[in-house]
């Protein structure tokens, strides 16, 4: 994200693992205070599917495991199983601050990346795309796991606040089927558990913090990528 001055702007990001009762209460509370994201449909949610990349030495995975304060992740993301909008993203984390850089890519380029093929960087590509591709190639990034879930998003312009409820988080190794309508998935969390994320820029308005009673919730370090990878590849235990 870039601010009006053109400088890179990191955002605060806090995550909470909540049960079904907390989810219902908080979602009702938030919906009375914040507006639904404009991209949601009548259902109030959209489906996110992300294909994550890692280096041959699984650097991203082990940096998460080791709790490294500064780390990056690369992924391709689609919404509602629609290959008409495909986004390549780099998400950087610096302590509890995050920065996301992204650019649109077409299906042809997406399929090349899905297959782990080397992509020729050309001068006619948008600058952000050239940069992301160069970084990924420098690190030898290849696709390793798919993460999919339903997101209920709410927004508030004051503080650029974004509150999301991520439910039904699943993992998949069906990388070839990433752009398909139906892929084989495995649930990550035990039944009833979901993830609440609260993001903001310089400040989180007190009326939101107090209304949601965030101080009564237990903050957690939760990486969908890390846990899905651990569960799928390394035999991790479901939460």
C-alpha cells in the first residue's frame, strides 16, 4: 500500500482465533457499526482462493515457524472461483505491520506460474509485475499449496479500518486445478473455529475497539499459509 505522499505505508494487522459463538456475536456487533465491503454479494461474503509460493528450501515456511519478524510471502489470488480477475501479490510483514503489493495478471501468465515455469520478463510488462516476477525468480519460488476460505469483510473509512471474518479455511495440493470450479480441499480448523482479522492505518478508532471489546479477545499469530502447509505436507495437527 502506498500513501498520498508516495511513500510505502505499512498497516497494523491483528488476528484472533474465535469460536462460533464469538463469531456470531462479533459479526452482529460489527455489522451494526461498519459497512460491508462493496465487493460482497447479497450473501455478505466472497470466496478467496490463494496459491502460495515458496523457495526450494521452504524459506517462507521456516521463517513463519521461527517467528522471524521480517518476512515476505508471494501468492496468486482469485475471488469466487472467477479466473477473469487474477492478482499476483507480495505480502510483507514487519512485526505486527503488513504491506501488500499487487498487480493483475492474465490467465496465460497465471498458468505458467502454476506450472512452475520460468517467465520471461519483458519491457512492456507493468513495472510492479516486472518487480514481483524478478523477486520470485531470484528466490526460485515455486507453487506449493492452495488456501481457500470464505471472507465476511467490513470497512470503515475513519482510520481505513478493515474487519474480516474468515471461515471454512481449507488447504489443497491440487495446484493444477487452482483456476477450476471445484478442487479437493481439507479443512484446517476444527468445526466452529474461524479467524477474525482487524487492520488499520495510523489509528484504530476507540469506538470500534470498544464496541468489539477487542481487549477481551486473545490475540494470536496465525498464518493461513504456514498452517495449511504444515497440515498438508508436514503432518501438522489440526487446531
